C-alpha cells in the first residue's frame, strides 16, 4: 500500500531521487543481516557497505557472494542482467521491504549510489565513527528509481591558496561522494603555491610549494620580507597522488587535475624565473601578487614549452581522467605586449591582439594534451581570440561563455561564480568569517545550468568551486562546503522538475544530523538574522530584519542588552530607530528555542550601507 504525504516526509534523501514510493513498514538491520552480492563485480561496493555499516552498528556483517535465495534479512546488491536504459551507468533501483533490501543497477556506480541512498534512510547515527548502542537500525520500506540529470557533478578545491593534507583531501572526497558528486576538480597550482611533485623539476616543490607564513585577513598580508624564510605550504608526492586517485576511484569520483597556465603562475615562475618574460626572481606570494609582478608564462620562450611538456606528460600519466584542466583565466596579457620576443611571435603568426596570443598558447598546449591521449579543459577565457578546436569550457564569469561555447559545438561545465562559488560567504557578514561576495543556500539551490540560449546537448554538468584564499583550515573548508554543496548536488543530480525549496529545506535540516554525527562542520547560517538599513519616507534610517528561511521568530533590542524571546518581536514592518540608540541586537528562535546566532548591528555600520 502506497502512502502519500505524512509518511513520504520521512524520506530526506539528498539529492532527491527521481521517484520514491513509500510503503508500509520498515526493514530492520540486525547482527544477523547478510549482505549478498551476486557476482564479484559487486564486491567493491558490498565491502564498502559492510565496513560503513559495521563501524556504527558494532555488528560484524560480512558481505558474501551468493546466488540470491529467498532468505529473509538480507541486503542484495546486484547488477542487472539486462541493462535498464533509463538507469544508465549511474542510476539504480532501491527496493526495501520488511525482509529485503535490494539495490540493482547496470554498473557498480549505480550500486554505490543506491547504497548512499540506503545510508540516508537509516538513522543519522549510521554516520558515527564509533559504535552507537541501543539504536534501532531501521529504514522505511520504499521503492526508489533514481538516475542523474547530468553526468558531470563536480566540486573544485583550491589547494594552492591554502594547502590541505592527503587525509583532508580524502575526507573531502568521501563526503562529496555521499551526495553523488562524481568529479573532484583539484586546483593544484597558483601564485601562492605549487602542490604537485613533477619529476625532473625539483624546484617546483623545493621553492614553489612554500611561501612566507601569514595569519590574519587575506588581502592585508605583508609582502615577503628580505631574508624571510618560506615555511608555509606543502605538496603532494606522486605516491600521494596515486593514493588519492585510487581512494577516489573506489568512491566513483574522477579527479580532474588543474595546472593553471599561462597566468596564476607565480609559484612556477618563482621556481624557474627564466619562464616569464621579465625573467625576474620573485618569491611565491602569500596573497594576490601586485600587478607589477610578472606571473605569466612567456609564450615565445622555448623553455616554457619544454617545461609544459614535462609537466603535462606526468599529469596525463598520474590522472586517469580523460580531461586535463589548463586554467587559462585572468592572464595579465600586458606583459606579453612589453616583450619583444612575444611581439615578434605575434608578427610572424599574424596575430593581431593579446587575446589572439593567448589563443595561440592554448592551441599549442592543446596539441600537447591531445598527444597524451587527453582532452583539454579551461576556464572561459580560453574562448577569447579563438578557442582551441577540441577544448571543453568551464563557464565561471557567468553563463555567457558557456552559452557561446555550446553554440560553437564545444562541451561546457557550468560553474557561474554568482551561484556556485562556495568561497563566497553564506550569511550575515556581521558574523560570518570574511570572504568575497555572498551566496546563500537558496542562491545555490536556484542555480540554473541550462540557461536560456544554451544548447543543452553540450552541457556536461556543473561544479561548485571552493577557492581558499579565506579558508586557512579544514574545519572552515567543511563549513563553506556544507550545506551549500547539498543544494548543488540537487541541481546537478536532481530531476528538472525538482521539488520545492521548502521541501529541500526540510531535507537539509535532517541532513544536518548526519553531518553532525559524521563530525563534519556545516554552516547554520540559514538560521541567522539579516539586518538592513533602508531609507524611510522621512529620510531617516529604518531597520529591516529578515531570515533566510521561513518559520523563524525574530526578536530584537535597541538598548544594548541581549535579546531573547521575551524581547520585542519583529513583524515585517521596518523599525524606527529610538533616539540615542547605537546598535540593534537581533536573535532568531524557533518553537520557543534560540536557533540562530545573535547578530549585533552597529547603526553607523548599517547607515553606511543603507539601501535608498
Ligand atoms: C576563476 O575564478 N578565476 C576561474
């Protein structure tokens, strides 16, 4: 018997499956449950499931290979004998009755995703890293059919601005795989650090991986001082890289390596100063280098091409991904225009603009990439001056680059900075740690990767990008990722007719329990109040209060004391400022309990930012 709303609301899977039918009853996991895979091809997923279930239940479940029988209390993982065309490579069906859990798919990828959905149907304690006694390990009876909307579902991590260890990167990949992301885009190089060992270029990791230590706010750091030691940084050895690639593969995550050229190249140029036009020796920089520093590779220099060949040969060998990301963004091309060799090259090749010279660079680079059996991908600047023939474009400056590239018949990944850049802050700037811009959870959720004018046949999918200028530690990395990556997972995996924002919010708030149990730091910014100064009819400032989500009660005080639920409540009517007040203090409650952080808004600060 199928139930509709009340019982459906027990399902909180993210990303939302294509179809869910909730039936009466539960499957109860016990110490005698057996995990059965029908052939050795399912073993990898079955072993992983066994490990995941045993950690928190304390059971000793063992996966076994078996012809499926009629026994009760079993979890079956099986590959379909006759592939189901709707499911594709990554889809699955998950059928739970009181006696069986059956996950079926065409490929192990699908079984893995079916397993992840099953985990989200068990109580949040399943995410515990230690045994949790006295839990009833039940999952509701359901029939789920599910498959992704887009085949490219990525998260990008910048490990140059701040370095993250092998373990931290693995944990990141593990967490993203739970929400059915399948591409980890690894931004391995930038002005602030080179992070990958390249054999034959030892200075990259001796010099390029290290910069002077700075603590505090990005953008205020002192330049490297004469004689100062560069002690902050790190890099991955080729053995580390192989380990992480294998770790990701087990979780059906492909790693897209990015080596950002011709610009964002100061760590490379600090290691080998002969590669820039000015040939000056600069240190690796602890923040954005000033415009006067030449961080751009010299296109006309043969040494540049020898080095690039060496680097991309090894990148192609280390990473099984069929794409290599070559960056291409934000090149200060004016350095080329001051370099006689580059000007001579332009003349010889009939190139008439700086963008044309970058296009020449990208086309020459694409030949190297293709000669290694790979395809080239780059940020949307690679469109300028003429795109390389086979290149795939990552559209970050908005949607226009992506739209244009699809019209020209190029594949595109959508990562518009206005809704997918997780490096931007996610709530009230009065209390959020610093970062550029603001993207709320809802803004992520509203990301449209098939904007008007795009040719959808060429959109592979999307990515959320995490630039780490303002992210100096792993806990903050998690905070900036979750829950907004949940919204993106729903955009990239979920159906076109995805459910409402309010239903997503319901599910997100349940997922908080899973994240908390998994000891992942997530942001609760959706509960925090916004405070805004707006100009009233009489030209005086009025105060508007709001929250990111409905259903919160907002209380405030102008008298310097801390508000609670006995304080004045805000009812959608902008407030007049009492004479003499210098600040408004605001807090949110739900169901009689405080839920958001208290925000203190200095009136002078609000006045400066007042909306007319
Ligand atoms: C970028 O954000 N510069 C790709």
